[in-house]
């Protein structure tokens, strides 16, 4: 990768990641959710690249964040909850620094393996060593914290070490303040900056101005929340705070867009909005994440480019964008070649395409599936406690297997709420076999290991067929 751009610094694009935690893609007004108003997120989607089928290939904080920063799949990076980023593994910050960019990180990290390191005490007070801060020139954040009104940060910036201190007010507002100050400070040089906020992750408590807009009784539940009164009541309570937190996030995204315009940076800054995974809130009877259901894996993923979009404005893309694609795509936005170690796909070239034919050629070369994993289950309650692998396809299918057996098969084009699991349906067995073989290919290509079920040429499970052969043929009529 070239260390410098062929253009002057003033013409080199900047990139800002606005990363949230546990926001499902469905929770935007543009996506038809009647419970939430997200005008600024809708603007990012309408005026930028909107990856409508984007997924978090491992719907869990640490593995997803590791893949975001390295472009490497979790089984080669962070395989489970509270595992550390491997020592010496290059990140996106190293790639941008090598290209002459200033790099900065603000907020949640969750890549230092707090408990794995044998330390004790609250994760919010755990000091991440400087050499484990991903190579960022500025890093002011925290390992983990589930108390958004009591958020603590530490790190280093241009002035030196930043001692542990408590943020004022609510985390989302305070971290956005830090982001805006940094953007103004480095405005005259190319930069890659990330703000990583914990909301809308639980606990679901936003400032009063947002909470009062969402009384639990008025929450409209999706049809895949089972009609169990206690479950539905709990879902409405959690969703009320969840939507309030999302609207607070949306407000702060608006603050960022306004400030970029005031500084004259909006025409040369890409804003990337993404979440590390989704949240069930009672859908399919689950809470939080860790399943391959849509509410857990489907995430918002938008790239906004201000006035630089021209004819590319408003591109809604159905390619199955995955967590490993974020790092190479971010480099591609700036015309930088991703390092060879990155396993993801560079969609950033879409912004440089000259006309729809070149754009279609780029999309035609993209993966047709996104690879899904749960490598090391968390064993949290409630949580799926078995490992699984799966794929989603660009034509709307999803297939997931537990070890040695099919688990899920959904035609999302017909069944977006996943109410009809076809994994054990005889009429879908050929499709099941086809997707099982595609999944087998992904396991091999990524260097993963997993025991998939075996099917014969007709799509019948090999073991079931063998058992049937021990019985005599049914008598004729």
C-alpha cells in the first residue's frame, strides 16, 4: 500500500466511523419501524451507500469489533466474549497511519480481554495498556461499561496521557463532544476517527427528553414476538428505552453532520454508521444477541459522503456486507489498497465508479454470501450455548447449521420475520443441500473448522437415509 496519496492533503478524504452497540437494522424509520424517528440516520441511507443486507457475521461485541478493525474473521482473531485482540495483529489504524493519516478512537473498545487477563474489578476502570490500543495516535476510551450515566475514560492524546476520569452527563452526548473537538483540531490534515458509543446497548435508559417520547404501552411489537404476556410486557419496556437511546444517537449524528458542514469538511469526509450486532427484544423468544436471527445479525451500515456523491447519491445495495468488509471498504473509500491479510471485501470502490456499468461490475465481483459464525458461545443466560455456522445470500436465503445437523433455513424474501423454518422440510431439501455446500466452501476458504451435516444428491440427510434402510419397505396397498 502506498504511504501517500497522489493528491495533496487538502484533497484527501477523511473518514469518521460512528459506531453503536446492539442496534438492529430494523430500528430506523426508513425501514418502516413505527416506534422510532431517525431523520439523520435516514439521511445517511438516502444520500449515501446503504447496505440493506449488512450483517454482523458473529453477533457479539468482541468478535465483531475485532473483525471491524482487522478485516479478519473471528476464528482467526477474537473467537469469543472477552478474548483479547492478538498481540501484534495489525489494525485499520496501522494501515491509515502508514498512508499519512491521523488516527483517533473515542469510546468503547472491548478488545483487551479484561477477564482473560486475570484482572479484577469493574471493566470501566480497567486501564488498557498503550501498546494494546490498536495503534491509534489518539485513544481515549474504556474497555467495557454497562452504565451509560457513569462512563469513565482514559488513554492518550496529542497532549500526552489521559488519566482515568468520569464523563459528564450521558455517554453518547459526551463522546460526541469529544469527537467534534477532535475533528476541529485535526481539520487541516487527513484523518480517520472513530467514536464508539455503548448505546443503544442495555441498560435501556436515555435522557428524559427522549424517554418521555416512548411510553411502553404504545410500543408496536413485530409479529415474531411470541404472544406470551410476560414476554411481551418485558419487550415493550426494554424497547421503550431502546428507541429512546436510538433517537438520542440519531440526534448526535445530526450534530456531527452539522459541524462538518460548518467547518467546510462535509465535501471531503465520509461518515460511516454501523453497529456491532443487533438485539432481539423478545423476537423468537430471545433477548439480546448470539443467534443467527435477523434481529440479532442484521445491522445498519451506511456510508455518507456529503456533496461528493454526485450521481451516486442514494445507492441502496443488497450485497451481503459483513463485519470483515468494514476495514477494507474504509480504506477503499480513500483509494488505499487493503493489506493482503484482510479477508473482507472492498466495497469502497463503489464511490469511485464512473457510471452504473462500472458500479454493476464491482457489485458482480462481490461475494454472493455473508459467512456467519458463533465460534465460542458466551454461555450467558439467555443465550444460545452451542456453536453454529451459516450464510446469508444476496437473493434472500439464510442457512445455519449446528454441528452435524441443519438448524435454520429461511427464505427471507417471502418470510422476513422468519416465521417458517424450512430446515427440516422435505420439499426444501435440495435448496438445503445447495446452501450446505456453499457453507462448506466458506468454512474451507476462511480457514475455519466445523462439522457440517452430510446430504446425498437428493438432499436427504445421509444418516437418516441409512437408518431408513434398516426397515423393510412399506407394504403395498
